[in-house]
C-alpha cells in the first residue's frame, strides 16, 4: 500500500512539474505566479498561463504606408484582465525591426503606453513592449511565430536572465480601411528596462570592444543557446539582436538574446544565412562563442544536459504547433543534444569553432 501511495505521489509530482515547465517558469524577481492584484507593470497585467485574447485598433493602412519611418501612431488596445473586466488602453504604435521591416508585409510592432496612465493605475513606468506578429497573414507564417515564441521560452528554462514573453491571439481592427490581417497568434516581449530591473541591474548601451569583459559563463551560456536553436544572426560587440545589461555593483555585461526569426529552429522561408559564416542555409548550426577553459565549457554543457528533459517536454507538449512544426522542432532540438552528448562532436563542432567569429569591431 505504501508503494502504491508513493507511486501516486511521484506521478502527481511529475504532472505538477510538467505544468510548471509549460506555464509558470521562474524569473529573477518574484518567481511566483503573477496575479492581477500583485502586478507591478503593464506586462504583468498582460501575463497569462495560456494565451491572451487581444484587440488592437489603429489605422493599420497608415502604419504600413509609413512603416520605414517608424513613427508612432495612435491606437487602442483592448483585452479582459484576469478578473474578467474589460481593459481599454490608449497607446501609441510604430513599426520596429530591421530585416523583417524589409521582407514582411506585416512587420513587428512596438507599443508605447502613457507613463501617466500607468502611474494612475498604480503600475511602474516600464511602458514599452515589443510585439511580434506573423510576417504574412498565413497559417504557415503563424507557425514561425510559435516556433520563435518557443525559443524565448526555452531560454527562460535555462536562465532567469531572459526576456519574458506572453503569447496572444491578436485581432487587428483597421480603422483606416480593410487591410488588417485575420486573427493570428502573436507574442509580446517585456520592456528592456523591466528585464534589467527585475534581474537587479541596468541596461548597458554603446559598443563593447573588450573580449575580456565578454568572455564569461553568461556569454558562453548565451552562445551555446544560440547554437542550440541554430541562430547566427547576432554579434556581441555591436550588440546586434542582443540586449546587454549589467548587474548592480558589477561592470560585466550580461547578454540577453532576442529576435530569433533567422534561427534554424524557426526555419523561416525568407531567412538566409550571413554570407560571412560558412553555412549553406539557416538550418545548419555554427558555434560563435569564445574559447574558454575546458572545465568552464563542461559546466555550461552540463547546464543544457540537466535541462534536456524539461526543454524537450516543453517543446513536445506545446499545444499550438501543427504536426509539421512539432516533428521539425523535436528533431532539431534532438540533433543538438546528440552533438553535446558526444565528446567527439563537441570537440569538432564547438571547441574547434570557438573564437573564429567573435572579433572586436574596428
């Protein structure tokens, strides 16, 4: 009888851990689930265990007409809070991004809330949120969005020093015509300053030219993650697709990745590899990290190995992939683990590639 009870307890614990892995990942401050009455920011107001249904009203045709200018335009954001009350926020919206701004008919957006309105509702001043929407209004491109969202969540599993994201079902109402896309999945990324504050630091700006301050365990973790998802669209010295923050009392920058649409894990049809990196397509991996002492690299690899079950479980149980995405993502992540579980492959694919790409900017 005792053995039966023990097995039931173990089974229950596994189910609880799976739920935690899929929904309530820990973060630098306040690892507990954020409820409405404890939310300190607009991002935390938007947080859900599942996706959030949201409506954005704006002159979408005007946004697209002037997307290169990146000028803020007025908009209205509507959603229901956790208690079921309707929330209506006057916001400003502009386009963002670089390559996606060029190739996507539906570019990423930046949402800016009024600091005065935030303060009036007892929230902090972190008022900028990035929104990633489907590059084109098709189900195939929506799957790219879900794969990219997954990449953010996988980095959440590896470290608290990562951007929180919220999945949303976004309906855009075009007040200036009828060019708005249909209702699709999108996701919201927390404010840069909120990330830094949450992790006890501040955002760093400017170009970094010293490899000494970048050759750290945090940077190696960052680099191995980028290798895991097959992303080469980043550069530490210019902070391309990287947000650098420094912990209070420390001058060492900590890189936090974002923008993963050029990753092999996403495998977007419009993405092409950097012509300076010797790969034929974006699904190929190429390690871009610094060379570090073997014992340090082994510790970094051990982190990924220890998180393997949680990472693979999250990807396998993510409920919004179609069959093709699920099969592709699991195979792609599986191939990464086959590499780091094999000492010969680690030497060939990681140890012999380090330091080849990361050179200071002149």
